[in-house]
């Protein structure tokens, strides 16, 4: 049965192409007594050819770059030129009959850069006649790669980055809160900005964005307050021990509460990873400061999270997310060690941890700084314990439940950074630690889903 299915899948596109060519040849035979070309050209319908679609030959009123179109009409015999958005587009005369032809929309076809007089048109020309057909041409499907802050205060501006985000006309926030005004779009479609409205659901979800290029969803991580494990304002419980035995232990008295940040401000209390009582962090300090959840007997991820993120969710679709504010340039030294349990030593690059080093970019030290609070998203599949194979969220839940100390925490570690640890190879590049006075603040620790709804250009 499996072999039959594989063979069927193999032959489906070939059979489809054969039927399509046969229909074109049938049309050609039907018009064998017509002239050799140069007559009037008419267009009646345009079809999208997609062998992977449930409707492989679909009548459409728009197409994207790279897509194959079948044009129906008359007068195609003797066709010399096809211009899409003014761009001279190649077509193979083998697939041209008097009443049907195939043409692919070139990836080089201009979209926003097309002259207004030819944008969203296809021009057909032979030796004696030409016709212009109005037809919408879009770039590739839009995609969202980052949301600057996924838990902003009402009235704050967020930046959404991606590709194909041209001429954004509408953003729908979780809870079906629609925004159509105050949206600023980048001309190249690489980002847009929008203001956080009132009434967004605390159950969170995806942003839906309508662009001139079609619709697109973000991952389902926006405003997911049900996933907060610690926000220092009553959601989740902070755990701590005596600072007389662990000088870097951050207690509730170390927390900040004054409003800080620009554009996106702090939410109530937050944690400074170098509290005011610590003037400087020396070099080669493995566990300079640490802050934890209450852990065993208090934290219960399975109860809190699995109603929203099932345990069988692939681990690359589940992430730890937090907001960070770094008012001054941070580079060369220091990083945050994110621990899923409390059972690690300084310098660890293995187990259920992830070392977040924002200043390390492509093997170079690049200053990291934010003007306000921004959101960081780290899939659990990047934590070293689960980075070498495929896992589900169950692996993280079970790992924590098996631990003696189930505290989730973040250290500020000021140790040497070796690229062989970062990359898992034999690199000899190393960033020696230095004394640092950098200010790093985090808040709103949460677990979120990275599942992203798929937007379909068509309803069937």
C-alpha cells in the first residue's frame, strides 16, 4: 500500500501536466484552420497552476512572483511579447496555442517599483495587435519573523519585522481587536509599526496582518499572559535564599519598580541582574547574580501550561520568552544563563540550560543596547539538553518534574566565552571575561507557543 501511495504521488504531477498539455493541443486542433497569428488578442480567464494544491488548475484574479499561470482567450498564435507589470517575461512557444498559453511570473518582476501605468497589468503583443489585461501581481507570501514586544502596555508602539509586509492596511490582535489606523509601513516591506490597542485578550494568540501582498499571521505568542511563570508583580512566585551565604542572590528588596525605558516602558516590578548593591561584577565570576522562581511544590508547569500548549507539541514550537531592557551598550563580557531547573555549575554548556549572549553576533562582539523593553524568544529546542534531536514539550515537563529543585532561574554569568562551546566545534576563538558594570533588566518570564496559523490565499 505504501509503495502504491508513493507511486501515486510521483505520477500525480506528471498526469496533471499531461492532461493540461492535451487540453491545449485539443484546442490547437480545434483551431487548425485559423491564421498564422497577428490577429486580435483577447483574454477571458487566468488560472493558477499548482500541482500541490487541492485545486491544481484554479481560476484566479491575482498571482505571486514565481507562480505558473495558464491564460485562456484567443489570438495567442503568433504572440511575440508578454509584459507583466511592464517587465518583458519569457514564455515557451511550445506551450502556446491560439486559445491557451502558459507563462511564469518572473522573480524579477517589479511590484512596488513598477510604474503606476503598468502595475497590476499583463500586456500581450503580436506583430499587429496588443491587449492589456488588468491582473493583480503580488510578491512572495508575506512572513513575520519578529515582534519587538509581545506584551506591550496599551498605547505603546510595537515594530513587526519580516518580509513582504507592504502597505499594511489592517492588524487584528488577539480577541479580534482590529486596528486600521496609525499603521506605518516600510516601503521595502521589511517592517511596520502599530500601536497596542485596548481590549487585547490575555489568552493571547497570533497577530493577523493584512498587506497589499496578502495576509499573514505571527506565531501565537502575542500577549499570552496565561504563560507567565514570573513577573514579580504577583504572577508566579519568586524564590530566594540568604544573601549572607550567596551574595549574588537577588531578593524582593533588590527588585526595581520605577518606570524605566523609552517607547516601551516597564511593567510594575522587574529584576536588575546587577542590583544597586553590587557596584561591579569581576571577571571570571561564574555565578555573579541569580534569580529564581519558587520551584518545587509551587511551580507546576503541567497544570498551568498544558491546557494551552499540549505536552505533545514539538519542542521547536514552544519557547521561553522574556522582556529585556539594556539602556547602555553591552559587549565583550557577561551573559545570562537560563536554567530550567536549579542543578547546574558555573560555566555549564550542557543540560537544560541556554546561555543568552546578545552581543555575540557571527563570532564578533557587537554592542547590544535597547531604547525600551524588547521581547526575546528562545525555543526550548535550543536549550542544550534538547538541541541534538527532536523532542516534544513533554520532555521539558518531565525533566523539571524529575528534578529535586524545580526552580526556573536566570544567572548573570561573567565567565570566558569560548566559540567552541557556542558552536560545538574546535574553534580556538575566545572572549576573555572583563569586569563589567552593565545594567541588564528582565521581566515577564513566560512560556509561549510558536505555532503559526497558515494563511491561505484561497478559501477552498
